[in-house]
C-alpha cells in the first residue's frame, strides 16, 4: 500500500512538529556543564589564509559555549 503525501497532510505534520517543539519543556537537566577550561587561544595567521571570518565565527561560538577568554 502506497501512502500519498499531499500539501494538506504535509502542512498538518509540519505544524504539529512545530507545536511539539514549542510546547516541549526544556530544562537545564539536559544541559552540559560549563567547560573546565575557560580560556582558549586561536591562531591568527593560518597558512596564508586570506579570509579569517571562519576563525572569528569560531571565537563567537566558543564564547556562546562558555569560554570567557578567547584570544587570537
């Protein structure tokens, strides 16, 4: 038996998944603890790279993860 997917059924499934995500409870019990080391040093010059955007994005993501001292 083949199941036929139409727009109405797809949107109903997407809406229910979105509602479940909004209603679901998020507790700190599943959160990971803060890192043991709070400082990290990243290299500024990587083998002649011309674009350091990825490096700076990595620094911002590390700050969001709990690192307080990110140096280049």
